[in-house]
């Protein structure tokens, strides 16, 4: 089946199937080979999973209930429940695929019946005209079915690709709406894993459901009916295939489910270690930690090896137990059928046809059971994806609420705030008023709550108690868009995206013209530099702006902020990573572009704060001093001590 990504298939070898009508239909005969050949590819995809949960995490999570009585009903229900909202938008495509499956099923029933007619009527009756009629009917039916199969395969590919696109879009939107606290406590690999390993496992089940599950199920049902038509006595014996075939999965599947989930956790831990080491290579090399980090990874890798051995063996045995049971039962059915035929209780045509149909049923049962590991992985992936759905989203907008554009003042009124994983509040009854148009620096020791002020004003977090107002309007009473549209922020780590300089600046206002983008770059004193580049504004900046210096990245971030034309400019340690010369140049630019705007500059460098209209000194979540640099140096208090400490450090 066609798909935008490489097929990821799962399974093991199946019992050899006797040549049977319909075995050459598109999508059927290749399914078993694809599953066997693709097992390594599937495992490779699983190894790429990026969930970075610690393997030492002792919090036991409930495993997905996939088997209630040794069957994959629970897994199918889990996956279908998750897919149902996304399938609803593609009813027409799904209906057409279903119609194609019914046509192929009908042909695969017609073939064994024609075989019985050929043996009992044509061969034994010697009717050549009947032979020609049979061949003509089968030829026409085969041609129509082949065309139908190709058509529905195309429709199936389109529909499943559209469904997966909807799921990716929905998951991305969900992740975008998560609160800032979730990103603060969750490593990036754990989030990305939902889009890599988990969606790959789910896609594997969705893409192959038609040929590896639905079609075998339809043929299984029609095959049972045909068995009773041919010989009800022999059919009763043949039906023992179900309890015998399902006995192994009933006993083994629960262990396979747990082993599969533990494998995912072990793989997540190993990849988390890799990600961590890549990000910390400077520290690893500087301190000679290669041997230590190899030992850390070795422990994780050994856990993966043990978990993968157990998971692979158990999931394989779920399928293998079926093939063994079917093989043994088929010997019994063959013996009884041969005896009935020898004694004239059933015709030779009925016996041969019965054999073919029984092989078809056993083939389809094996096919369904080989789809079990795919379903298990998909159900486990759904569980992991749905963990995101349980996380709180950003505070919703109140209907019709609008935060006015700042013209008077920003006020913090008795604001108390504590992060989720901390008992002590970071802000403790903060009362603060900042007149519009004022440039204000916020200083203080680490942990004083300086950056928290910025985060709360942006509504990245919500106050535990108290409120924040703009011109007297509680910001939580208005929409996030009306608040954030009037704010531009430059963080310490200037976030640039892997696109062009032009597009990185334009992110400040996506509808801006090229002329406006260039005007913003000129305001940030970056135009001359950009203009000298071979591709100018169309120069790619690399991942996170890796091709630019720290000062250049910061100026592009400033240009992005200028383009937004904000009423409020927030700067959170925006120059702390720069050298003194670059910092001085950036500060000159900031003072110029900040004229007429309300500017809040969080910094730990007192020399940076000295030129602002007002300085707020914070300690233990409160403002303990405020005033100009000259006023605060003259007064006894925290600012004066910090300034004296700075001077002594340079003495």
C-alpha cells in the first residue's frame, strides 16, 4: 500500500498456504512476505523513539488492556476509539475502500466454488462447453476484481494518508496548547517521541489495516459459511481451529503486551541518554567524561537488549502458537475428509474445495494473528500519545474578552505564584505599578522572581493568587491574542528558526512586507550586515541560528520585536550572553527602539540597568527597592550592596 513514509511492517513466517484462487490478488500475496521482511525495519523505527523517561522511574503505569480473553479485541478497540474522530471526516473514502474489499472477497469465494463445479460437473461429466463457460466467467471476474483492487488500493492510500495527516495536525496543535510548565519539566525528546516512534507505530497499523486485517476477516467469515455448504460434518471439526488457535495468544499475549511496553520505556531511556550527551558534549570533552558517559549508555543499552529479547520472543510466540495449532488440526481435518470421500459421503470436488477453503481460513487466521503485534504496538503508541491529552492546556480565552492596548499602566496586585514542583512561592504578594512608556530594569539575586514577572505578564503561567492588569483590565479576562499581540519579547537565548533571515524577522508580524522587514532590520542595525551576505535576506541561518554569532542572533531577535510594533517590550537577560562591546552596542539599539514603549528589562548586570528610567530591586519574590541608579546607590539597601560587590570584584 502506498504511503508517504517507508512502510514499517511486522510479523513472522506463516504456515505454507496451498495454491488457492485469489492468492494472486493485489495486496494479498505480498502481505506475508512484507511482514517477514519488514520486521527489522519496524524494530529500527522503534529504536528511533525519543521518549526520554528515566528507566529508573519506579512509577508503575497501567498497561493497555489489549487482551481480555486472549484476543486482540481490546487493542482494536483502543486504536479505533482513538481514530474514530479522525475517521469521521473521511467516510466517503472509507466506504469506497470497503466496497472494494467486498468485491475482492466475493471473487475469493467464487474461485473455490468454481473448483468444485469444475471437478464434479465438468471433469466427471466431460462437458467441454461448461469448461469454456467457467473459464470465461472466471476470466471476466478476475479482470474486474483486479481493476477494482488497484482502484481501492489507491483510495485506501489516499484515505489513510489523510487520516494520519489529521492526527499529526491534531497532536501538534495539542502540544502547542500545553502550558509552559509542561515544557519546563519535560525534556524535548519525550515530546518529539510522539511524532516519531509513536505515530510510526500507529501509522503501521492504520496503513495496513485493510489488507492485513479487514480483508482476512471478511474472507474468514465467508469461508466458514462455505465450509458448512460443502460438508457440515467436516465443518464442525474444522471449527475447532478457533479455540485451538486462540489458546496460545490467550496465555502469551498479556506477557507480550507488558514486554512491548517495557521495551518502549527502555528504548526511551537509551535515546534520552544519547540526546543528553549530544547536548552536553562540551562538558563531556572538557572534563574527560567519555568513559563515564559510555558506562551510563551501556547500562541503558543493556536494558534495551534484555527488554527487546523478551518482547520479540513473546510477540513472535503469539503468532507461532497459532501456526502450530492450525497445522496439527489440519492433519486431523485432512484425515477425516479423506475417509468421507473414500466412502462416498462427500464428492471429490467437495473434498478438494473444502481443503482449499480450510487453507484459506487458516491463512486468514494466521494473517490476523500476525497483525496482533502491529496492533499491540499501535495500542501502546495510542496510550503514549494520549498521555499528552491529559496534560492541562493554556488558560482558555473568555468569550468576547479583550485586553486593551497599554496606554496607562501595568499593575501587579498582590500576586502570589509558585511553580508546580515547588512548595515555596516564587512571588509572595507582589504589588507593582509600571507607568506606560517607562523603561524599567528588574535586578536582584538569583531566584528573586525576576523572570517570573515576565512569564506571568505573558501569561505563560497564571498567578496562584492576585491579578495582573493593563489599564485596570485583568489580563486573564481577555484573550491571549489581544494580550500577546501588543507584547514583543527577547529572551536570553535568542530563538531563531532554521529558515531565512527574512522569515525569522517576519515572524514578528507574519503579514509584514519585505520593505517593513528591512526597515526593522535597519532599526536593529543589522541591515548592512545582511546586505553584504551573498543571499542577503534570503540567507539560511541554520538550526537555531547556528551560522550567526550571538550578537547577530540577538539583533535579528530585536528586529523581530521591532517589526511587531509592541506597546510592551520585554527583555529577559537579553544581553547576558554577549561580550561587553557587543552588549554596549545592543543596548544603544535597545534604547533607541524602546523610545515611546514600556520596556521591562530583566538583568543581573547592574551596569546594564544603570541607564534605565527606573530600577526595581527584587528579593524573595518582592520588590524591596525602586528608583534610579543614582538614588539607589545613595541609599542603604540591597542595590547598594550589590553595586559595591560588583566594584570589589573588579578592584
